[in-house]
């Protein structure tokens, strides 16, 4: 219990230092990857790193970005670093220019906006005409570029299993699977708040809920920290997976590889925990007055304590599940 409390305090410290980013941030995605790495055999690790080396941008986005301290480390450390970086590549592509960004960046793949209605009136008015893609599988005629996260996971895993797909393309899909398994466990990648005046098309997973100098989505993104240091990230991952409760949670999670279940778990957390009473009260007042969300100064400390604990548990589940998915596509 003491170790768990210390870990929660550490997560909260990192949260307060975190800057707004997209999805689980750099550290969060790499923590999930580091946990998954530890669940794989040395042989499977080697196979996946070898696949990554077939990536069409391996030299630009991976090898040339390896820090000097990692280059001087053992081959095992270098391989783990490459594997962890793969989990962030789908966010790295956001900064690409022109044709490369159009080719590799798929914004809708990162989330699904399952609705959380501000009130019954909003549900009655909006539920029959939602523009959000909330499909739970790929349907005939669906555009790949418009997939939500569930569809994208289904598609990318299928591409990894398809013997006709080139190794270069499989390396790209591998990076997406690494990333999307992590995203699917972040509650605000599953949901959006809908209201008649403020958010008729949703609040973009909390991005439009302003809190202090940030927003709700970014604050959840940063719950697993903001360190760029390899040893910090690996150390935090090891701390999570060695906790008996987290280990038990992760091992149990690995037995459930239905992506819809993952999203439903996240959606329930978003509905019950992310959109707390203070946020909903502020949203209702804003809806009734200006129709524009009025920024909150802060949320209670207890909110962040609970959110930090949830983030750690979701990282454990995501790490074990990612390893299970990567085992299944051999």
C-alpha cells in the first residue's frame, strides 16, 4: 500500500509538470510499450525490432533520432528504445509536412466519440443525428481514412496478419498498433460530451473543456508523466508492472482482446470519473447562460489523485494487452 501511494504521488508530480500534448504523451505511450516488451520472449522482441527496421522512414524517424547515450548502450537497450519509440511514431507524423503528413497521418484513427450527454434533453435532441463515427467494426464501404480507433485497430492487426502485405507496410501498421492499443485505454479517447448549444458535435474528448492553462483531455494525456529520459520511463514501467495488484490486473486484461471491450471500459471511466461533478455543473451553467464553456480555474486535488491511479491501472492493462496482440500476429 505504501509503495502504491508513493507511485500515485509520483504520477501526480509528473502531471503538474506536464505540458499539453496529443494522446497519452511521449512518456505514457513508451511506458505502455516498455511494459509490453517485458511480457515478450527475446525471440519475439528480436522479430519485431527486425520488422521495425523495414519501416520506410526507419533512418529518419528512428535510427537518426537515437540519443548518444542509447547508441553507446548495449544492443538490448537499443532494441528496447526502438520498440518504445515505435509506440509514439503515430503522433510524430503529426508534425510531418505536406505529402508525408497526408500519407502517414490519420487523425480519426486515434479516438472514437462515444456520446456522454449533458442531460436528457440533449440525448433526446441529438442521439438520432450524431455525426460521430461510433461504428464498432469495419462495414462495407467504410473509408479507411475515416476509421475510428476500433476500426483502425481491426484494420491494422489484419494487415499485420496478411502475408501479401509488404514488410515495409507491416512496419507502419506495427507502429499504429503499438500506439492505438495505448490510446484505447485513455478514457478521453473513447468519449465526448454532447450538449444542444455548446457541444452539438461533442467536446472533442475534453479538448474543449478548458481548465486553467490547459484542457481536460491534455490533463489526462499527461497523467503518466512527461519525461523524455529512457531510464525514467523504463523505471516507471517496471514500477507499475512489479506491483502485485497491477500485475494481476494486467494478466487478467490480456485475456480480453476485444477492442470494443477496451473502449467500453474507457467510456465507463470517462462517464463516471473524467467528467466529474464540477465539470458537469460548469457545463450546465455555461449551456444555460452563454452557450460557451466557461473555463474552470482548477479541479479538486482528489480528482487528480483518482485520475492518477486510473492512469496507472490503464497503463498496466494496455501493456499486457499490447504484448498479447503482438504475440497473436506472429
